[in-house]
């Protein structure tokens, strides 16, 4: 038998209900045993209904479930998801579908499901889960799944607390005896003082409230880097992020530096500018870029809010006229805001985030950022009381490198 933790072995032996759920911390060992349980369950299916894998997207299913299983069993037993959203697993046809939107699972609507495995359940559409409950209709139907905790009001938490036939295990990161203690220590430090510590370390269903970046807000001076020191570090990449203002907000410009080994991030310079006509904006951007180059040596990329293509085109023309046409101007990726927040949180926690005295609007924006307590989902407050424009501009400068920065 594989080397399993006490909790993993307990689940293997005792999780025999209609719903078998593991919830809790990241990297706590929730998923590893499932690579063997899925194989066992699929082989035991009697053909009474469909076999289904559900995840946030097909891509996350490949990455989280199928890729690791392929390494264990080989491609002959674990295929890849085809254009028809099916995959061959242990000689049987299995539907592999994203569950983030209801229309993604239209292929299985109306069909009986004999076995279903669910990954990242809290990222699903509630409509998908509601449909799934009515589809587990054969005498031997069952569901296995995992999730990280979210808000206490989340629809799936309400299901876990219901009287349904559920075997539920809760995990903290300390339930995984196979993790490197140094890794655990680092992760604890990265998330200390934030909602992510409660969720991703202790596995608790906790509401996001108050200041988002509590460690930074409690001692922002610890993250201050002198301009002279920043110049000495000679960052491999210097990116500029631009968020365009409107009637109630200002244009925000942020320059961020990233070394070649992605060991840290520094907000080098930032500005807010009153919105005016496009020609004025172009002059403001060129002036900002020239200041960054004069002090820090270069600018490599400019990432702009993709909603304003006309303004972006004007900026590109203005840079060309100023003999700065070598700088690549691109649309910001605009990754999920909470992914950007988690990246910054971990950088703060490991003291791999810096700002200079030329980036005071960044400092103030981070200190002001708070959760919107009126929303059930984790949502950054955006009502004009905090500087979301500067936050967005800064995040545009590092969002393409988040995996490298925290990897």
C-alpha cells in the first residue's frame, strides 16, 4: 500500500457514504490519496450511469488530477481530455467537465451518474452542484470530492452542515507529515495575519473582512527601500502599469521592478494624474516613462487597462514620437483580483516586496485596501474610499509573473 497519512488512510477505509468530502488547507494531503481512490471507484463501476470528473475548468482537472494520475499509471490507462470532453480512464469512458458555469455541463444534464469526482468544489457554479445532486440516481451512486474553505456563508458550506449522507474530513496543513518543515514554516509566515492563514493553513471557513494587507498596514516602513538601493539592484525587468481614470477616479501609473531570478518585487515609482483629454494623457505617460528611465535605467513593458484601446493606441504613437518606440505596450492580462491579492500577500509575508519613496501612492493604496463586507464572495471594496486604480496599475506590472514570484 502507498505511504499515506493517518487521515488519508482513515478516508480510504471509512469514507463510504453517498457524499465523501475532504475540505481544508492547501497542500494538506487532501488530493493525493484520491489518485488511487478514483482508480478503484472507476474500476468498480457497473455501467449503470455516467462516470464524471468535475473541476473548476478542464484545464484545472488536467493539472490537478489527470497529470498526476498519468505519472502513476501511465498514458495507456489515463488518457487526455478530447474535444468531446471525455477521457479514457482504466478502459472506461469518463466525462471531464468544467463546473464554473452551468452551461459547461449540458452534456450530462438529464443522465444518471454512477460515480462523480469533484475537484475545487467551492469554485463551482451552485447550479452545477444542484443539478449533480439529482443525477446521482443509481442505487450505487456516490461522489468523492475536495475543496479549500471559503466564506462561512458559501453555498457548499451550507451543504456540508446539512443532514445529507456525508462523510466529511477536515484538514490543516499540519495533517500532512510528508511536507518539508521549512516549506510549512515559510507558508505560515507568508499568510500570517490574513484570512488566507485561517483558510489555507488551518483550513477554516472564514469571512474576509477588514484590511486586506494587515502585515503591510501594521508596519509599512519595514518594506521601504531607498531609491539608491533600488538603483543598485539593477532589475532585469521594469514594467509600467497604467489604469485609466474616469469621472470619479484618476489615471494611475506604477513602475515595478523584478530581478532576473524573480526573488522579489519593488514598486519603484508611482503617480496619480487627473483625467483630461487624450493628448494630455499621452504627455503624462511619456513624462512618467522618461523619469523612470532617467533614474532606474530602462522600461521594458507597459501594461494598460485593455478597456481603453483608443487611449492605448495614442500612447503607442506618443512613445514612438518620443523615440521610445522600443518599449512594448501591451494589454494588461487582468488576472483574477483575488489571485493578484494572494500573490502580494505572500510577497509581503516573506518580505519580498518593497516600495521606494517615489512610490508613496502605492504605499497608501496598499494600506487603504479593505474587503467589501457587504459581499458574500471575497471582494475588494471599490467605492471610491480607497485607491483601487493604483492597486490595479501595480498589479498589472507583476500579474504575468505571479507563478514565478511565489513559486
